[in-house]
């Protein structure tokens, strides 16, 4: 019997994923995701783009120093400065450090963006890979916009960079343009026309502009690609990247026609998805494959009947296989510390003593207000108490009066850069009054783009969950989240969370490439 071949899972949540509007993370948050990716057992994690900012550099360095097991990749353009900076951060991972260097190869990009000829691009790519290979044998080269590149030129570049020392060659669909059969043909063409292709792993990296990123990636695997670049929840530039959970679960579910192995611990998929949503504030749609709240819900009577008779009638994979525990243990007022810690562990949170204590106090306060505490409540507690960015602004207390007679008035007390401040403001409604008060106290000039309200669980005693989207003065979008049984307090917390993210992001420089 022939041995199954392995598909290497390269996660780029912390690099391409972080380029999604509103998804920027600080070092502490990136490190938490990195630890979760370690539990998920990805083969390679792309930790960032070290030259992009000091924050990115520090995050890649910290991840290279801390994470054991997975290879750590850092992105660099094809120039000496980028490559040197990338290795400076990656060197702490030793032989697990991977320099990922790229340059665009399509006519459109060469003409309008790079203003370079084919020969110049070829020489630059070879020089970059040669320099990177001087630091490490673990070098990945990406031909940006490969899908719109003339195939003979693409083959020439790929052959030259393999000769120069690249051991992984990535063929990205940068703009999410291809379809499965075309992408299959591109990979097949390279296998046939690049004489040294057997000396490198072919990697694929698909964007989801036409909703085909997963399908395209899997078609490429069928054609011979053996590394799949993807992100948790499919986050990434514009419409996002190939979703890790969808690609991996397809490989697992369709072994009959895709007989490949991978190293992912699929039971860690749901905790990874939730942690990312909590940290970034970007929720997945309810009907999202694998990780949406409806992904395993059977609503129609005929489906429910079938599933009760035999799960395989309508279920092609089990919720447990992606880490969804169907018997949610409900905690309450009388639940002890042990049950609480145990549940947090099952939800994938690895908290230290201090963090457990903080969360436990908050849990007890919530349990006094609300009879039953669900997993989603615990997620919100951890998000609020632990995963928040450093607090430049802190809500101390607030009181809002409103109704059909009174002018809505909010009295808000906050700590602003360590100083206590208080104000009372009238608004068009209670949320408007609260937001105006916060805006005045923080002197914020950031614009409110969007405000949504939901409830974390069912029932009138459910915690309210609010998301606020702001545009910062430098034009970036930031999401803030807040949860509380009082919906106005939840709104204020979400607004303040977004302001804190803007404050902590201020030092980061946006890189365009
Ligand atoms: O989409 C893309 O082409 C990229 C490269 C830098 C790999 O993200
Ligand atoms: Zn990309």
C-alpha cells in the first residue's frame, strides 16, 4: 500500500489575516493566538511582517522565542533591508525560522506597481532568495499575483528561485481571481515545466474574492501542491483567505478522494475560531461552514428526525470532531472554582493564576445577576477581563436615565490616562448620551461607523453584547466589543474598547505593498 502524502498547513492568521480591516492585534493578543495555533498543531505559522513596524517586529521575535514545535515564518519584500530585518526577528526560532520573501510577477503588477521589466523582477527574486538562503535553508518564495502571470515567465522565475535556494515556492492567487480547474492546470503546468520542481514544496495561497479560495486550494492539492496557506475563520485582505477549518475538514472528511494526511488537531478548531473572534471582534456569520453557530444545527423536522434515527443521515462530520462540546455544562451561582477552571480549559483558555482569579470574580458577579452561565458568557468574561488591550481609558461607573418623558441623560465616570473624570450629557437616546459623554471625556475625534447590539445567549436575563466600529483619525477601522447584562453599559464598554485599541495602535505604521 502506498504511503499517504502530507499536506503542510501554513497558517497566516497573524500576517495576512491581520491585514483584514479592524483585525489588527497587539503583541499580547498575537501571542495568545500563536499559543492557540500551537495547540491546533499548525506546521508553519506566519507571525508577521517584521519590517512593517516595530510592533510587528517585536511580535515576530516574541513568537519565535516562545513557540516550540511549529516553524515560524516572517514576510519580507525582495530587498536586503526587509530580509535582514525578517531574520533579525526570526533567528530566535533557529532552524524553525522561515524567511518568506515575495515579488509580483504578473504584467499588471510589474508595469503599474513595480515599474520593472521581467528581467529586473527575475534578478531581484533570485538576489532576495540568495540573501535569505545565506541566513537559513528554510526559504519560501512567493510569486505575487502568480495566477495572472504569463505561465512561461512564472515557470522561469520558479526554476531560478529554486536554484537560488528556495525550498518552498508559493503560487498565490493574490486577487482571488482563479477557478479550481484553471488553478489545477497552473500547478500541473509548473510540475511539468519547471525542471527542478521536485527540489521544493509547491505551496498555494488563495484569496476569497469570488468565494473560491478553499475550492481552489484543494484543486491545487489534487494537482500536486503540498502546502496550503490559510487563516482561521478565513480572515484576510478584502474577502479573506482560504479558511483553515474548511480546507482541513474537507481533507479529513473526503479521505476517499483526497487521501492526504495533515497534522491539525481538529478538536482545536472551534476554540481557535472563538479566540480569534473574541480578540479581533470579527464574528463569523451563523451559517459559516464548520465554525458558524448554525453549522451543526438541524432545524427542519425531517432533518431532526433523520439525525435522531442515525446521525449519518444529515451529518457528514461530528461537532465533537471540531471541538464543539454539545453538552454545554451550565455553571451557576453555586459552581465552585474547580468547575469554573475546568470549563475554561475545555473552552481552550490557558489562563495564569491572576487571570483565573480576575475571571472568577467577574463570573461570581455575573452569577448573582443571572441564573445560568453558558459557555458564551465565559467567552465574554475572558474577552472583557483578560484579552483586552491595555486600558488608556477605563469605565468606572455610569448611570443613564431615559424613557418616554425624560431627556436621555448619561452620567459617566472614567479614568482617562490615569486621571478620574466625570460628566453628564444629554443625548437623542440613552446610547447616544453615553457615547457623547465618553467622546467628551476622552476628547476623541474618531468617527463612529457602525454600532450593533445582540445578546450572548437566549432569555431576558442574557448579557447584551455590543460591537462598535470606529474610523480612527489616521483612517483605520477598529472594532470594539463589550458585554454586560445592562445593554447601555455593554455599548459604553464596546465604545471604550475601540478607543483603547486606537490608542494602542497609534504607534503602528501602516505598510502598503
Ligand atoms: O496574497 C498574496 O499574494 C500574499 C503574498 C505576500 C504571499 O499575501
Ligand atoms: Zn495574501
